[in-house]
C-alpha cells in the first residue's frame, strides 16, 4: 500500500501541503522559522514539477518557473529585507495558478475515479487556500492597511493569512480578520466564489465518474 502511494504523483504534493499547514504555526515564530518554511515551500515546488512529469515540454516550463521561484525565495530569506522574497512569492503564486489549472483539466478529463484523482482533488483544494493566503500576504506587504484586526502587522506572520484564506474559501467567515481595502475585499469575495465553484464542480464531476464506473461494472457483470 505504501509503495503504491509513493508512486502517486499528487501524494507528494498533498503531503507537502499538509506538513506546511500543520508545522508552520509552530515553526514560524522560532529562530529558524523563515528558513524552515522556505524549505517546505521548496518541497511543494518540487512536487508541482513532478505533478506534470507526464508532459515533457510542460515540465520543463514549470521547472524553470519553480527554479526561479526557489532562487528568489532563498535569496530573499538569506538577505532581508523581504523585497526579493516577495518577488519569489509572486512567481510562486503564478506557478500555483498554472498547476491548479492543469490539474483541474486532468480531473475533468478523467474517465474513472481512482486514487490519484481523489488525492489530486484534495491537494488542489489545499493549494487553492495556500495560494490565496500568499496573495493576501503580498497585498498586505504592499498596503499595510489592507486588513484589520491582525495580530501585529508583520509580513512574516503568514499564518494569519492562511487562517483568513481558508475561512474565506470555505465561506465560514468568522469575521475576526477583516478585509479593509477595496483590493483586499475584491480578492476575498473572489476567493469565496472560487471555493463554492470548486466544491460544486469537482464533487459533481467525481460523483458522475463514480456512478459511470459503477454502471459499467454492473453491465460487465451482467453480460
């Protein structure tokens, strides 16, 4: 079973995202917090490259973007202030959007619900939330008045934007962190819309594929 999971390309991405979400609240405030988070981001970028390994030309393009993002993230982490890190973050967001689009296309074109489809759907949902959190962090770095009720205004306190992002993506809307600027409000509304559309479309697609595979199995067994 473990060997089978290790052969799954979305599995590494899912594991990297879960590690980031679980570990970042504990390591971000430590002395090596920024360094360790950059390490995890590097692992996610490598997982993104592996995810598109079936398409050689596409993998080369994604690899170039991922390598550039890794370089900017590491240089920005080693030589503050974080202007270079922000450029790496922006490139990382663009790469995430590209991979999300590719992965969603693969899911929609799938003809059966297998392990990789299910793992990929969960990984893409988590990647959506993390991508939006980076967008909010970038906006806050440019305009520190974009969000209210933050626990401090440090750009490095990225977990607050993770919390806000997933609250918005899942439409929980706790209201303890508030989008104030027009750009931040527009982005948060758009994230809520993408969350609802993702859940509706992907769940409908997976259910449709599952029913189709069940019908085919019943037909084969009856013959």
